[in-house]
C-alpha cells in the first residue's frame, strides 16, 4: 500500500490529479497493495514465502476486499454522493478496480499505470490549468477503459462519477496512441 503511494507520489500528474483530496492517491495505493498481493499469491515460490505467510496474505487480501465492498455498498446506500475529497468516493473507485482486476485479469494494470506516467503530462493540456472533479474522474475512467479495452462509463455514471464526454474521447485516443508506442512521449516505460 505504502509503496503505491511512493511509486505514484513523485510524478507531476499525481500532484495535479490526487491533491487536495484522496480521490486518486488512496485508490492507487490500495490498487498497488492488491496488485502486489495478487502477484505474490499467484507465484508463491518465486517470492520464497511459506504457507503461513500465504495464509496471512490471503487473510489480509480477503479482509481488505470485504472492507472495500462494504464501503462501496455504503456509498450506494447513502445516495451515491460523488465527492472527490471524501474517502468514501475513493473507496468506491478502490472496489471497482479490485473487481476489474479479479474479473478481467490483474495484468491489465500494467497498462493502467503506464497511462499515468509523468511523460504523458504534455499530452494533456487540461492539466496545466488545474484539474476539476470532472477532469479527474474522466481521466481515471478513460485510463481504465484503455487498460482493459472496455468502456466503463456506464458503470461509473450509475455511481454518479462525473464524465466529460468530449474529454473522454480525447483522452482515449491519446492514451491508446501512447500505449501502442506511437505517441512518442515516454515510450517503452511501464
């Protein structure tokens, strides 16, 4: 979890998109922890861990997932009030990202993290003038869409996450070009 903060915490996009609220910062730390758990549990021998440690990781993973699900359900029961500075909104994103990893494969998050490389910042002019809640939400949903090659706008719209359709279209095109290696900025960085 803390490595997730550290990994993302030194790039310019992180400061533009994550602060002042927890919207991205906490979700990406949670994602990092779950992604790491998954990798360790999938390849225990490569990590050289014993059965007791695996049992402990499974316990942590299950409890963490259940907690995020509980927070997701709380958000829904409270009327789906999107607020990028509220931890509950961030936890809804946490849970959705955990579900995508479990449903479609955690390996897609290699692309997702690539979508947030610092080298991408020049491609997105909206970052230069500050980032609104609509821009933050649209950016994350577009990055998830490219990483998983799926359109998640409907799911997030149902949860009252704001989406700017024009910005979404622009972001999808830029991120796809970048990940295909045609964007030029930050090529080859995972």
